[in-house]
């Protein structure tokens, strides 16, 4: 009788370890698919990053719930609205210098110089291999750098709110 309980317990432990490994493999596969989708959107220069969390002026990380705070690359122009721009306008800026580099681990780093009517800034986007979450730094020529993060999503699939009247 003791042998039967022991064998049943051993089978249960083996099955639970097997299921845990399968779940981990599924998560890794989903993260890889998200990363590949994000890279494709970045390479097509047709993506949106809605601010998920940002660094407030006092260094504290705050959560954003407003879909009007975003950065969007729309073929030839970059749109900065809300927190990333540092003003209340929908800033349509041109990109003068664009560099995209992948490191040994597969992480993607994008640097671009943007110039518009109200905003002139260097924008750095770091996309880590294994997901679609990016860290962004917008360093304007006047004012403080803005640090935030969010998901890189193809523009057609994103639910952002662009105010009318781009400047």
C-alpha cells in the first residue's frame, strides 16, 4: 500500500514539473513572437508607444493611464504628444538622423534626431529581446530629459488618441 502511494506521489511530482516546463516554453515563445512583431513595426517605421510608466520630476516612477501620452512613428514623421513632448500640443516632427543597431544579445537600440516647431530633441528607444516593452529617453535641446516606457505596437493595432491640429 505504501508503495502505491509513493508511486502515485512520484507520478504527480513528475507531471507537475513537466507542466511547469511547458508553461515556461509557452511564455518564451509568446515573448519572442511579440519581439519579432515589434521589430517588424520598428523597421517599417509604423509603430506607437503609449506611455505606460514615466519618471516624474522628483525621480519617482509613476503609472500613466492616459492614452493621449504617446510617441508614434508614422512613415516620414514622428508624433510626440503629451508627456513625451513636454507640452500640450500634438507635435509633428521630422527625423533628420536615424540609427538602428542590434547588439550581440539581439536587443535593438534606436537613436534619432527630431525637429519640429515646438520640440527639437534626441529620442532613444531601447527594445530588449524577449518582448515588446521599450525604454525611451527624449532629450530636448531645452529642458529636462523625459524617461518613460511602454509597449511597441504596430500603429494599426494601437488604441491611442491623437488630438487634432498637429504643430
